C-alpha cells in the first residue's frame, strides 16, 4: 500500500438532462490520463457523490476503469464514501469490494458530531472492514466535527489507514500533524488556495478540485518545489493562485463544470440539486479568464 502523494484530482461527475453522462466521463478520463495527475477520486464531494444512487456510482467506477484501461496508463483510483452510521459505511465497503478501485477516501461522520473516541472507533471499524487503503477526509466545516491530531495519529497506526485529505482549516493543527506524523502516513491538502503553502510545510501533495483547470501548472508548482527551486515555484504559484479563488467563488463544482463545458470536455455544466448552476456574473468572469489564458503573455 504505497501512500498516495502528488497531485490527485477529485473528478467531477458529468450529467446531462439529469442523467449520468457516460460519454463526457470517458472524455474526461482520456483527457486527465494524459495530464500529470497522480490519482483520481471518484464520487466524492466534487463528484457530487451524495446525489448518486448505488447503480450510478457503480457505473461511474466501471466506466472510468474501462476507459483508463484503453489509455494504458495506470492511475490509482479511490472512491469517495461518507456516512454517519458506521454499519452502513461498512456495508458500502462490502458492496464495493469487487469494484475496480484501489482505495477509499472516507469523510468523517457528518451532522452527528461524535466524540474523538467515537471517531476513532468509527474509522477503526472501517479499517477492519476492508483490506484496501483508506484516506481519511477531515473537513469539519462540512461535517461539523474535527478529527484531532491525537486521534489521527492513533489511527495512523492502522496499516491500511494511509493518510488524510486535510481540510481542518486550522493552520496550527495542519502544521503539527505534518511535524508529528509517522513517515508512512501521507498528508494531502484539500485546500486548493493553500496548495503552495502546504507543500512548503511538508505536505505530500494535494487533492485539488481546481486542478481540473491548468493541471500542468498545478503539477509544475509541486515539481519545482521538489527540485528545491522555491523562488520559481512561488513565481508560478503567484500566476496560478487566482484560479482556485475563481472556481470557489460560488459553491463547487458548478464553476468547475462551467469551465469544463466551455472547454468542450463535458457536454453540459449541469449540477444536481441542491447545487445550482453558476450565476451570470461568475460565468462572465470565467469566460474572461478562459480567454485571458488563451492569449500568449
């Protein structure tokens, strides 16, 4: 179980006329298989996983796996799972045991706000329920509960809890986790606008929705830092940092889907309720940014 690292993409799920759009998904997979991404996450927050029924989720995985096979590029694929009832999430692990995935990104239980002991027992039970690697998704401003570092480090002792997508929104907590974690426990930032900062503090990479756009540029920041050239990485980041700000100006993934639709990568910018399409003013801003980036500087 090699811990995930580098640039991971939480892939959008394309819809057309409120149905799963298989043709657009195949186009996305072919496109990103040719980009410098190190892994894909399917059916997570950016993939609107909570709006997918079981059949759609399975089809999402199977179509993605089949299309990746045609590209002849081996990219690890994780499936996003979440839930507030441990037994139900265990059943989801069992249901997906034969699917063509390499691991799971599992969010902390939402709404119920369990204690740290409850969180420890929840993820311990899930680790017992699968032999596949698990990335914990800690995002308290969505779930209502923060998995603290003491609990995280206890969970890191489990052989198949391999890391965390860190969106704790506490700079000190993130720094302390990077300082104190074991060597084989990966930390990937999920805060797109803080990608550069997280890398300079020792993060192993990021799971970045904004990397649907300017994928090479995001990967280039990472690669430049790996070479030890921090001034060049900072210069590159200064030219890139407005992209995540733009793509999160309204609830994600609507702005990302709009950009991908304008780029011809998906056939519709549709999102499913309760998400709504981008507003006219933001669409105009995205259009201007697309045109600006087409123009040589």
